[in-house]
C-alpha cells in the first residue's frame, strides 16, 4: 500500500512518533474536563459586556466593545496529527481559526503558540511547521502578529485567534430552536484517518483527503451569521459529532436527532473502521457522554465509532429553520464545501442526542 508522504529530513523522527495523541484527539475527555471545571475554586465574576464566556462550552469568548462591534477571542493548539511539518502547521492554524468562524466572526489577527523539542527536531522541520501556520493566516487574510515559544518534550503548535463580530449576529451554540434542521459542513472521519496514519495504513488518496478537509477554512460562518434563520452554530472537533450535538441540545434544552445514514463521510473511512482502526479518544468520548445518547438498535459499533470520532479542524454544525436550509447549503457549496448535508433536526424533549 502506498504510504502518505513524509517530507521531513531523513534524520528527523516522525512527528506523530513524538506525541502521545494527535490533533483534537489530544483534548481532555469531556467528562474529565467537566469535573475539572466543576471543582475549580476560581471566583465567580460578572462582566455585562462579556457576551459569551464559559457557561455553555461555546467555541470562543465574545466581549462587546460597542453596539456594533464585539471582539471574538480563542486559543487552540495540539500535538502532531501528521508527519509532514508544513501540513501540521496548516492543519493546526485552520483548526484554531475555525472557532472565530463558528461564532459568526471575521478573523483579525493571530498569535502563534509554539512548543518544540528543540534538540530533537531539526530546526528546518520546526521552521516548516511555523511556515505552514503562517500560510493559513495569509490565506485567511490576517497577520500572524507574534506569539510565544517554549522548549517542550512533545511538539505543540497552534494559534490565539482574535476576530470581530456584530453583537447582533453572534451565533452561539446554545440558541437552537425546536423544529430546526441540523446541517454539517464537512465529512466525518479525520480521527480514523489519523489512527490509520499512525499505523502506516493510510494511503496517498486518504492522506490527501485528510489534509484537504482539515485545511479548508470554515469561512461560511461569516455569511451564516447574517442569516436570521440560522439560530445556532458550532464546529465539530475533539468531542466528535455526538459530543458537539449534545452541547447544542443541552444549551437549548432540546433533543438533537441525528440520521446516521445522512452523515457525510471521508472516502475510505468506513473500510478502515471495519478493520478496527479507531482513536483512543473515540472510546473516551463515549465513556464521557454515552449516558446522554440514545442509539436505535440498528446502529452498529462502527457507526458509533464514527459518531464519537474526534474531528480535527472539523465542519461547522448549523441549527437553522427548515425554510433557510437551502440557503445555508448554497452558502456552503459556493465556498467549496461540496459534502455539506442535512443530518438531523432539533425537537422538544430531554436534552440528549438520539441517533436513528
């Protein structure tokens, strides 16, 4: 089987061999994270201009400057999901900026977060990671205005993203309404691809599909923010489709219904899953929130693994009125998101996810 390309120097170790987890699969499991936050002794504070904070596990913080402008701020970083250093930088930067788009914001600038084993990786490898991240900022039309670096045991790269949004056009993850349809912007399966890559089982076609999906900027979020029919918006990342759908459900106090047969999937992913290729994060995700998910009897273990698969730089998940669904799909497709699809709906009921 043809292997995915590795453009690092022959003396450089594989980037993925230096990390215990890659991409958004590095995220602390949602159940553990909830306990950590719940046990925090930080004082409760109230700032009237902080429009989005930590209350609903949203994608970014939003702070109002005036009636027409609010600052969107986020940070995201992780360990390598691929071995090509430039691709790693590109993927990490795209993933970080996605949180700005998921709030309906427009990026303004970014700062780099860099942690590298400086005596293990060749300096040209590290430079290629930084160049990859900078290239995505250039594609997004923003400056990479600075950052911070440390010497660390595992390679880490990401961005602080700063954006702007009209306070009236913020799209939170908690504002879905009963009767809304759910639309997913990108196909699923990045975590399964990454597991196959680590096992040297991902071919060139799969690798290119993976990089193409994870470096596609979620720009449609800007146009989606201007549609009154779009009620809620988030991006699907480390907690998988089920985890982020559950955040929508809990925020809106509604039930999210997912049609398993409607899910867009990256090419070859199901064949890899049938070989038992999954990430450890998929199981941790299910252990964290499986008690709030109802699976119909016909849902297979492979489908469940796909539903919990951690997505690095995944697609936007949109909750919108049925009447605006076609316009939402047209926005996605005009921006090159050919796989965008209606995957379910929101309804009255206990805050949980039902998969049929």
